């Protein structure tokens, strides 16, 4: 009986906390851009200041460079550029019979059309070319393809997004939905909308992809790293959540 | 060869003040951090930048370890007459980068 009495105030406290949490969910998801300081927003807006433009510049060189084996450069096939393409990824690849991210598609093109070895994940050329392609779509609305073949992957992505993981036993949604706009120590928790990848993060002092960012969060909650397929599933769901928001690549984030 | 991005107007009127901005890809490794094995990462920074316009130094600066990777700089100068702007960066391990831009000055 005594034990129950001790528990009662604690239960009340926890219920109170739960009620407070529900008070301030954001009315609509907002891009991480809106949570940044004016100085950082200016850095992203100005191509002269945005350090990610260094990767875009090297991506533009890679785009035009033909491989030594006589196969065409990217620009050789995609002569009119690829504006509007990046905000539609991940998309279903008929050739690979599975959903692919933009970076996976770049490597697939490289292997089949140019007969070149794939670039490693997070390697400079892969980030540069993805940044260059992304920049061509800057400002366009994010339009995830309404393709039934993507649905099971997208659903699996949402399940992962809502599943509690790791030693901290937290789901993506608990921070990036229920607590978006609040703070985790000094940092504002954004809505988890992948609107500008690959992007330049000041914390990284460099460019990185969405999988790198997801790995930051899984490390943060002390969970095991997601597999590559799981990363694609989560990316599909995140792009669905960000539908209609403007594409920001190459973005800057703190 | 580092990648640089220099922003300045293609032309200016004589006597006009113009803004010059640059970005350069550089790790700016401080020399105070260690790698996964606990070994100290050697310092690798840009130590000096100079901008010459009409063969005169218009800006010179010394850089130090507390500057972030991929540094950015903005400064102004007064357009006198058409000519070359030469940008020179120098740093640790023999790092050297030189870029030239032409400024057209109209009356």
C-alpha cells in the first residue's frame, strides 16, 4: 500500500509531462531552414557565401568530363540537364527492379553507361555530382512519384520512422514530430524534412548525404546503423512528408 | 589545386566601390585534433592570402588555426581602371593557389 502511495505522485507527474508534450506540435512541417539564424539563412541563400557551392563547382566539372574509355560524359546523354529530377527521388528503377536514391542512380548510370567503377558512399565525387544535379532543381516543389511499386517501401519507411530504437528507446517521430521546434540541449529540433541534401553542415565542416545524417541520429539514440535498404525506405517516407516544400539543395545546416 | 569560388562584378564604373568575395575548399586542420588512433593530426591551414589589383596589394591577411574549413572572405576595393585582380593563397605543406580575374572599368 505504501508503495502505491509513492508511485501515485510519480504517475501524476508523468501524465502531466505527457499532456505538456502535446501542447506545441507544429501546425505544419517546416523546413530546417526556418529554424536557422538569419546569418545561416543568408549563407544558404547567397551562392557567393554558401560553401556547398564548392562541391557544386566540382560536380559541374564531373558532369562534363568524359571517361577515358571513350564512353560519353553525363552531359553527353543528358544534354539539356536534369532540372526537376532530384526532387522526385528516390524513384523506382525498372532496370534494378527496386527503389533507388539519386546517388544510387548516379552510380548505376556510371556502371552501365560509362563502365566506370562505382563511387563510394560519401565520397567527394559522388557528393559533388549529386549536389550539382540537386542545384539544378533548387526552388522546385518536392514531388515524390506516386508509383505503387514504391508503396511497400514507403510504408516500411514509416514503420521505421515510428519504431522506438536504440538504448535510448526513441523513435524518429518522438523528436522530429512531437518535439519539433523544441530544443535538444542547445540545438533546435527540426521537423526532419530532407529538403536540401546533399548539404553542407557546419558541424561536419563539410558536405554530407542524408544517409550520413540518419547515421548521426541512430548513433545519437545508441541504435544499430540502418542497412542501406532501410535508409532508402526512410528516405522515401521523409520525401513523402516533405511533399510540396521547395527543394533547397545545396542547403546549409548548423 | 583547390577549388575556389570568386564573386565580383564583371564591370564597374571608375571610382565605384565593389565587393569581392571568395570561398576556397580547404580542410583548415587546426593541429590540435587527434584521429581515431589518438595520433595528432598535423596542422594544415592556409596561412596567407593576398589580393593584388593593378599590381598593388589591396588586401593581405594572415590566417590562423581557429578558422573553419572552406573559409569565406569578403572585402571591398575601389575600381580605378581596367585590369587584373590576382588572388594568391599560401599555406602549410607548400599549399599554393593562384587565381586571376579581369575587372572592366568604364568611365
